[in-house]
């Protein structure tokens, strides 16, 4: 998460001229910062998960992977849904992340939205 904050602070000023149609009235203090903290994490999680077939830097370190429930390879749209689902999990005061404790399949809210699941990767096996 620290990497994302660093990237947002580097590129926040450059995003002040980006126009997200229909969202101009909802601006919060900080112009480019608002867009950077919405756009950059979504792109980071979606693109990295898609191009590494289910891994981000943190998942690589923890040796876990996101896989699709229904497909062999995770689709780009699943990655976008999952990245936006992080916000949905956080907006519920973190309860979306805590659902792992009472869901029988250990799925958080963003996993259920994107139809994905997190697995522990076995050593030496590549997917």
C-alpha cells in the first residue's frame, strides 16, 4: 500500500487536469489527489493482477494468488471488478474484508463481486 501512496503523491498533481465526466461536482479538496487516489490503485490492482495472472507485489511476497472460480485464467474484467470491490469492502467500515471469517469459502466481498478466490501457491508450481 505504501507503493501506491508514493505513486499517488508523484502523479497527483499531473492528474488535476483530467476530467472525469459527471464527477466534476463531487470534487474534494486536492483536485488531482482525489483522482490519483481513485485511479492509480484501481489501475495498479487491475493491471498487475491481470498481467501476472493473479498476483500483485504483496501476493507474490505472501505466495498467494487470485484465481477465477469459473475460468482457467482470470479475465481483465474480473480484475477491474476486484479492484473496485476493494473500495466496496472498505466503505462498509472494513466489514467487507472481515467476511473472510464467516464466509464458508473464505471469500471477502471483493472476491464475491469478481467471482474469484485466493489460493496458497505451492512451491515450484507455475500456473
